[in-house]
C-alpha cells in the first residue's frame, strides 16, 4: 500500500511540476516585457525536443529486453513503456547500428551510430538527431570533429579530408560559414571569411613558396581590392577581377630587386595559380540517424477486437487498414499471421501494433469520396471601367507608371550605391489635368506621383529579366485593370492586369516602411539566389490626390504567382499554424480560385530528389533572411494542377498502395483533363516553384482531431504540376502582433496561433513545410 501511494504521489508531483512549468512559461510570454527574447531563446534551443524535455521527470519501469522486431530489426538493452529507454543497441536490417543512450524510443545522450558503408558517428544525440559535440568518420576517410545541430555541422569544428586537406573554423547548416582556415596537402592555406561553403569576404591565401594574396573574395576567387605579395618582398596592389586587368593597379618592387622583377606580371595569372586549389566537398551522408524508424509492439488494452497496426517511434503510422492481421516473417522463412508465436521474439509478438493515431482512420478511409476537379469559375475580378468608384485612381496609376517606366535613365549597374536604398530617395511628379513640361494632359483630377527608390526597382526589373516595353504594355496598355471582388484580410485592395502577369496591392504606411527597411537585403538576396521563392516586387509608388482631401494611396507591383497556361485546380496558403487556418468550405463549393489553408490540406507533396534538396536549401535561406529582418506572418502559396482528369471531372490516381504497403503501378490513364501540353518534365528545364512536375499523396485526418495539421498518407498518388512561392513578407512583429500573441495565448495554445515572434515563426514554418514536402527517389 505504501509503495502504491508513493507511486501515485510521484506521478502527482511530476504532473504538478510540468503544469507549473507550462504556466510559468506562458505567463512570462504574456506578462513579461514586450520583448519575448528569453522565452524565444529557450524554445529555439529545444526545437523538436520540447516534448521529451518536459516529460523527463516521468518515471518508467526499466528492464532488460532482447527483441527481434516485426520487420527483422534487432534490439537488446534497457526497455520501458514499450520503447528503448536507457542504454541499448539497435541493429536495422539494412546494416545500420546504434549503440548508446535512448529516451522514449529516440537516441538521446551519448552514443555511436554506424553505417553499412563503414562510416561512423560517435558523440551526442538529441531527439534522434546528431546534436552536440561529436566525431564523424566517413567511409572514404574524411573525419569531422566538432559541433552538430539537427544532423548538420553547425558551430566550430575541425574536418580532415581523405586527400590530406583540412579545415578548422565555423560551420553553418553543414557548410563552412564564418571565419576559418583551410589548408591543402602541399601546405598552402587560406585564412579568412567563408559563406555557404565557399571562400567569400576578406581573407588571405598563402602559397607554400611564400607568395601571398590578401584581399576580398567572392565565390572562391579574388574579387575587389587586394594585394599580391611575392616572397622576395615585391607586391602588386589593385582591383582584382576575372574580367580583366585593373588599369589603376600598382606594382611595388622590393628594396633588393634588380632588373624588371615582376613588373610584367599579369593579375590574371593569379586565377591560373588558384585553379588547382579546390575546396574538397567531402562525404555525403545518405541516411541520417533521425530518418531511421523503429517498428515496435504494444499491448492492447482494448480487447481482442483491436486491429494490428504499425507505428514508428516518432509517431508516424503506416496505413495498412484493410489488414485483419499483419503478416510477419518467422525465423525459418515461412509466413505466419500476427497471432503466431515465435519463441525468440517473446510473448510481445502476440500483442497488437501501436494504434494511438489511427483508431478511426479505417472508418474515414472507407468513407472517402473520389477527388473531383473544382468547378470552373469566371475570370477573377471586376473590370474597372468608366463609372467605377476607382476609375480615376486607375487612370492616375497608369499615367504615373507610364511616366516612371519611360523616364530616361543611365544603364544601371547591378552594384548599387548605398544611397540608392535611402528611404528619402524618392521622386515627386505633379500631374495637372492641363499637362506640364514633363507630363501629358489627362481627363483625371490633379494629383502627385511618387516613385520610391526608383534606381533599385529599375535594377530589380533588370535582374528579373523584365522587358520595359512589355512591362508598360501589361500595366498601362489599352486594357483596363481588374479589381478583385473583396479586399484581403489586411484591408488592402488587389488589382490584376489584363494579361494576369502582375498584381497591384494597396499598402499601409507601416508596410512601406518595412519594405524600405529590408530592401537592401532583399535586393542582395535576389542577386545571390536566383531560385529564391520570395515574392518578386517590381515597383513601389504613391498617388497623392491634390485638393481638400489630400488622400494618399501607396501601392506595390508584384508578380502573379498563378500566371500560367495551366489551370490551378487547388490553391493552398500554408503557414504551419492551426488556429483559424481553415476555409470552412465543403468539397463541392471549392472553385479554381478558392484559397484553402493548413487544416484543409489533404496532400503530401513529393518532388524529384534533386529538386527537393534544392527546395529545402532555398526555404532555409529565404526563412533566414526573413527571420533576420524581423518579419513574420508570411506563408507558402501552393498551386496544384492535376494532369489526369476524366471527362466527368473525376481526378484519376496513378498509383495505389496494396494492403501490404507496396506501391503498384496502375498505369497512366489515357484520358486527360486538358488538350494542352504538359508542363516540362526535363529536370534541367525545371525552375524551382514554376510548374514543377511532382506527385501528391492523399492524406486523411483522424476523426475528432480538428487541429491535426498533417493527415495520415493512404497510398493514393496523383501526377501533378506544382507552382509555389513565399508571399506576404512585409509584416513586422510590431506592438499589435505582440498584443495579439499575448491575448490569444490566454485562450489558446500559444504554439497554434499565427502571431509569434519572427524566430519562432521561422522555425515553425520551416518544420511544417519540410514535413508536407518530401523527396521522391
């Protein structure tokens, strides 16, 4: 009795400690100072590990166990609550092995993971990931010793390569980034700044013969001011570029130099000398420890009628719902059903598979209806013609744009001066109805026109390869603009050009300030990453009506993501939050222009492997810049074009999953929905986010789980083309958003609401997007 009461008290105390911790955390975020930096920092450090850390005080009955699991995996070691828990060894059927500490079925603590190729990692784990300090030895002989985050080298580390090179310095997301020294096997070395795995910034390169270059670098080669010094003391100073010799470069002879020395040296020889010094790419890990799944058994407390189901330790369930019992391989190679006993596997093999997340999924699956193509909708927007309330505004807008685009300007270099980004860099032009020296007469009212940072946006249009004549024709041609039927949630109005290429959005003053603030980093981001998913902005302008009202209308011109010859059958606006993230529209009322949200999503997107890797890299880079600029509340807008639709409007799946979970190709249907050409399938011609060939797998949510973000995949696949991009990138985490966060946190789970600080928002957004998108090998 005493033991029983003691156990109850311990459980009660653990529950109270957890409750107090959660309450304190929420109170700090609501009633502390407006800055949530401290709470945010704690949450960021936890990342995927919050749940297990909060439950560390839970008490489990730990015992030694040796198991051969249903799929042939082998485990021996400490076991608790139906999971590896404590010190243990797990061997997968593909030859991967982990020996070390476990916590509730995940690797956590110190351990050693080995791959069948011979590669090993020995060090710290957390939440299933290589995280902390550890040493990785590749199968080719490469070795890295240093800090890790989420399976990636991150922080300070030393890496020696099989060819004799080595690097000692800072890493970020698996690549050299920051200060570091790289030495080649001939003892030549570079010391200085790195960016995204390349030499970039200020640094010096020293050859084994004593020659040295000090200066600026870009993409692994010298670019900009620098000094090349010979071992004898002579030097050359100038501006280095692959494009040609600097006419202003200066040669400085040494004191002891006789004759011409190096005065005839061509700076282009520097690039020839550096061509043999390449940074070794090193090993690539094909399978990460966090990707290894554990199939476990669990006792059924619900009676014999419970169905056998399989679940990985991280909570994912394989849906084999038509099975009355799982088929297992016995040790002698014969088949048996789930009730058969295998002596070496213990009595646990008689128990049902874990079914926590699929109690009602079989019922839901049976009730699924075939997907239907959405009903066709009329062309978006109301044409703004004479008599429309915004007709004069449209005329003013088109007059101003025609003036701005046609204004003569010198050929802009991509290297802009800082003054071009100055918020005060704007041009006012008055448009009287009778015309002026610089403006034509017009039938509208007297107004003033303002261009913000005109040089920057003109250069951006050049960077986006926009032809000025086509740009003017789209915005200022004879065809009128179209106003969307209702303003957005922000109160802004949207206008579309007749050719659907461009969208014009009215803006608040606060949004203009945010855009002008992030414009330098936005511009440099587009210069550095041509595949960025961020919204393209083509111009920022303002119309000010003269007279007693003095009304100002600020607006931005941006690209229309869904301007395509292909129909967009589904549109999703995805943020990674759950509160209020549903359209509440039944399937029958969804049209081609309906914007669906996170809780409406019933697909997982599968990209070709190389495209998925590029997608992951770009999402990380784009979120990083938004996080640095303090921006939140953005979303990924995704459009789906289904390639195979029957004449009666039913979307036809191309593959289905058998009860055993294997994919069977059912053939590509002969009937297609459109007589148009298919989107490009050649990988080299595919642009990230633009009509990308892909597959989607249909998912089903559990009954009674209204806030389940991602449903369970059911093995029903469709051939599609995807278009996507990151939109709404001008929302600051200002006082209104902080108050919204504080107010809603009292009523709802703080992690479910959209209004959170930029660091937490970026982390949550990335985690969600990289769960609904996967790579297809």
